C-alpha cells in the first residue's frame, strides 16, 4: 500500500474521531459567526448539527484573514443538515460508496451533500465561491473560480 492509497482511509478515521470529539461552539464563537453572516445565511449555519458547526468554524479559522472565503468555509457542508446522519452512518455511507455500491435515501442525500448544499446556498443568495465550493468539494475548482482561493479552502477543509 502506498502512502497515497492510505490517505483516504486515514482521512476517514480522522473525520470520524473529529466528529466524536467535536465541542459545541461557545456563545462567544456563536456571536462571532453571527456577525460574519447575513441572518438567513446564519440561520442555515446554525441549523447544522453542532459537530458540523465546529468543523465549519475550524475551517473558517484555518483560512485566516481571507474574508472572501468565510461564507464558503462556514457553509460548504450545510447539505449534511437534511440527512442528519451520525458518525457511524456517515462512515458506512462513505465506505458503501467507495465500494461502488448504490446508496439510497438519507445515505444518498449525505453523499450528495455538496450539490444539495449548493442549491440551498443559491436560494439563500450566498456568494458565488460559497456555492461553487459546496458543489465541487472535494475536487478541482470549476472554471472561473480563483485557484488560490480554492486551494486555501481545500487545505482548510481536510486539515
Ligand atoms: Fe463536505
Ligand atoms: Fe468539510
């Protein structure tokens, strides 16, 4: 097994542990987020389960002072809100799809969270980068999206 072929599994384990150990946002962190987003978009952020809020908060922290990346960082996974899967179900759904098996129902919605989230963000009037990142992560930037911004977001998402 090459280090590269181990990478996705290690990432899956890290994500699983990160989900289990995620601490809810503190009131100070919540008000910092509320001050960064318009109310309808903030509502979508806070509709996420607390583990996903923590992940999004951490991604935002890792992009540093690049304010134009904040919406994308904070909202890229809002498509996970609807399927409402826990840590184990998320892992099983991911493994299921990596085995090339067809998922249905909430598992399919979870695996399609990028597209679902992008549609929600479009409806909320989120910025173009936030919509594009939700739809295309993890992956290459679509045409017309700044590659440097994309790289920063991708690095922050998988860190
Ligand atoms: Fe995601
Ligand atoms: Fe993410």
